[in-house]
């Protein structure tokens, strides 16, 4: 009886390795920020050689940019959807949503922790102003429509900061249902207030 040859070591699929690195990076960046996270830690969490980070992403900066990217929900692009409804969706997702892949927080809030870095600040501005708030001003009338659109964004992002970063006692304990009516009234005031 002959011994069968040993099986060659199983190769990890490129897509699976890439996904594992992104998953590990999301958690590390969420918990430790950009500066507090090392490539070796991310690779260790994914169970791969650190060289693969550079092979698949080119740099830690590019890995961060991809890991922190979240697609905008399809309904947000509907030009007929009222701004109050869009803001309600953002309130749910950004302020109250549970994002386990980002240690519980929305990636926009996670990026604030590393916003002292110009490239992170630029990515945050792009995702917030050019994507999440895209088209908000088009739904408003008046010469100050863009200002009012960004005020809606500031309201929602500020609430997220108060809940997850500051951990304010009342807003931190409030539920989505308790706040959504109040937020809708604030947003509606911005919708109707024209200069």
C-alpha cells in the first residue's frame, strides 16, 4: 500500500483575503483610529502576511479609504423623495444604526476620530457633502438652499457625535422613535425657511 502524497496547502482566494483585510481594517480603524492602527495588526487579525495589504490596496491610506466607504442607499437618489424623509433615513442609519462591522458606529462618525489627517477630512467631506447630502439643496427653494441643506447634515452629524462620541446623558439614551418627530420638525423648519 502506498502512501498518498500530502495535499498541497490550501490557497486562500484573493477575494476572500481582500474581504478579510477590509473587515479587520474596519474594526481596527473604528476602535483605534487611523494613527493608532498598524498594518501588521490588520494583517494579523485577517491571518495573512502584512505584505498582502500593500499588494491588494497599495498603502494604508488606500486601505482606510476603501474600508470606510459605505454605499448610499438606492432610495436616497430619488429626486421626488421629500427632504424630511431623507433626513429620517439618515437619522436612522447614521445616528441610531448599529454598524457591527464598524464597532457599532456609522463610518462617518468613525472618520471624525481621524479627521485631523487632511486625507481623511477630505474623504469625510466628500462622502458627507457630495454623497449623503447630494441633491438636498435641489429639493429646497430659495437662494440659501445649499446652506440649509448643509445645516440638515450638521444637525444629523452633530446628533451622532453627541450620542456616540460625547455620550450625552439624555440624547445618548433616547430612542429613534423618541427623536424622529422632533428632528422632522427641525428639518421641516429648514425646508420652509427661506431668505
